[in-house]
């Protein structure tokens, strides 16, 4: 899938329904995972900011997610932030979370279905639940597109059909210049996501969301790795006070700690 012929930008933003870092994580009763809350990517914010900078040069911002029915709420939040439409690749509630390679193959299929083409894919560098940091790179490999990972700044030149991406490395900052179409993964310092206003939340309810299944895309999302068990760490036990060194040594010996 090559970029659009006209000088208009079509942006695709993959997002994920995942754990909210601000809430306490609870292990599911079946010990196969954790209870989930909504969190969407900073990538939506960057796509909306590009539209604000480039105005009408950005033709469309489409968000896509892969997940159970409740993932539609994540799409609606992204639409309220400023995206135009959404794609929901729906999987059953009972289905295990897809792995990065399966997600990348599904995203490739979604991109190939876009009649007007896709010029820029912006997604988070990693999800907060599995921390894989693989999907963007795998998607670039499957499509044969250039990639710019861990972006802290993104500047797009519509006329030249290229983007300049600044990324943080151990030695400082690195700037990459890439031709479109391009895969960009975002770093924490790229932006601060906005809160959706009430009027935009109401408008988002009328924006279109296309529902499809992995079979519609010809993709098998069956994980290759089986999660056997997820358990919470042991609860911390309160400490105690001792009156002197001899009592401390005695306590250590009771705990089975001896000098080396």
C-alpha cells in the first residue's frame, strides 16, 4: 500500500484497551490475567496536533483497535479527542489477548483495505500491560515501510512527502528523515494528551465505527504463548523494633540468616 497520490495525509492510529496506570491492578479469579481499564495511546493526540498544524492537508484520522466489545469505548474516546472514524477488530471476551505479531498482521490487513491509502501510522511504542514494544517494528517489517521508533518530536512535510522524527538515545538526540508512508512509535515526551470536551464526546457518538472480525481480515490471532498463571506478589509483612544488637542477631538467626 503506497501513499496517496494527492498531497493529502491519511493517518491511521492503532490504540489498545489496557490497564490504567492510575488504578490498582487486580488479578482475575482464574489467575490468567488482570482486570482491565481503559487507556488509549498518546498517538491519537499527535495525529490531532498534526491536523491542527497542517489544517486541511490532513484528510483523515482513523483509529483502529483489536479487542473485545468493551474496546469500542476506547475508540469513542479517541473519536472525542478528534479522530474522524474508527475500526474495531472484535474478538470475544473469552479470547486471550493477541500477541504483537498477530496484531501487526491484522493492522497490515486493515491498511490494505483502505481504499484511499495510508500515509502515516502512529502508535504507542509499547502497551502498559505486556510492555512488548514490538508491534510497530513488526508492522513496518511486514509492510516494507520505513520506521522511526520512540519519537519525541514529529514534523511532517506534506509537499516533500517526508517526515523528520527526533528520538532520544543514550548519547542525546537523534534526528531521522523518512519518506512516507511511515510507521512512527511514540515516546512519553512527545506530547501531553488532551481531555475530550463534553461537546466532542457527544459528537463522537455519531462518528462511524466499522466492526470486523479477524476472519474478515484473513488473520489468525491465536497466541503462540500460553499464560499458565498470573499471581500477585506476596504482601509485605510489617517490620519490628529491637532493643540492642544482640536481639537483632538473634532475630536474624531465627529467620535463617547467617554470616557469610
